[in-house]
C-alpha cells in the first residue's frame, strides 16, 4: 500500500458536541414530544425530577443535544405546562340535564388530573413564565354560564367552579395518586377511612367509630369519587331549592 497522503482514509467531519449526526442511530424527536415526556415525568414525580440529564437519558441523547430544540430547562417547563393546560376538557353542558353535566365535568377533569397528579403542583415547584392562553378563560366562562343557566346566582356559580377544581385536584393527589401507584397492600390508606394497622399500632386510642368503619366494605377510588360527585350534586340541589 502506498504511503502517499492521498491514500489515507478521509476523517469524519467534526460536529458540535451533543448534536446527533443525521446518519446516527440516535432517536430524533420534536419539541412537542420533549414537552410530553417532561409532563409525564412531572405528573408522576414532580417537576423537580424534570432535568436536562433525565430528559436526555429518556431520548438516548446527550444533554447538550436538547439545546437543539429548546433554549433551556425553563422553556421545557413552559412547554409542558402549556400542554397540561390544553388537556382541560371541553364540556358540552346541558342545563336541562344538569346533573349529568356536572358528573361529566367532574369525571373528565379527574381523568386529566389522575394522569398527571403531581403536575398540578407546578405553582409550588416552578416559576412558570408561559402564556396560559385564552382556553382557561373560555372554559371558565362556559362553566359559570352553565351554573347560572340552571338557576344559580353568579356568586354561587363562582363558588361551585372553585369547588370543582378543589374537589378534583385534591382527590387526584390525596386518593388517586396513592391508589394508582402504591403497592396493593398499602391501598387501605385510600380504601378505608383509617387503615386497620394504624389502629392496631395505637390500641390505647379510643376510636370506636373508626374501628366500626372497618366493618364497612372497602371502596375503590372510583367508588369514593362517585360519592364525592353525588354529594356535590346534592349541595347544588339544596342551593337551587333555597333560591
């Protein structure tokens, strides 16, 4: 073989650190996919778990490669929050069958919060600079109009709109999150008003009602939520009767 310089193999072209080559086997993805993965992580583990290194590992790239898609971590958080807000359900309210509409609003809102429970705590964990857009206001306007159309004063309509968010958000964190993710042997924290082992650990505590409640059937999180919705509908009936 000749030792002439032109016989040497051509070295590969240099590329920027962290930038996947077009002919590489590394996965390619979009900003939407990046935001969706961040939202999935945040929904299960909280936004503190959303780091550039974690996301890079999820897509089998280096952290620097992510900067081909976003400016920084804050932009990823903003994109994830925007995706989460867009998942808010659009309910076709029917004042003539208002009980069914209330149930639908509760159940469909719960589906979103149940899927991403810890993402609801973003205001406590992150400084969000994303523009939430008009969707939130549009949905709230529809909900308020629905409550007014069934005969509630606007003041009560505002209170009930807050109750809807508080009920579903609180339920997703308090009940759905542990029920869906905890080992089955620890589900009694949800399925019972008080876990039997807690009572057994403190026999000196006088709690006859709590002990009697253990005789009641255990409930799934769906059954408990259905009772919550039923109680909220009953409260609306009482308000309507007073007016």
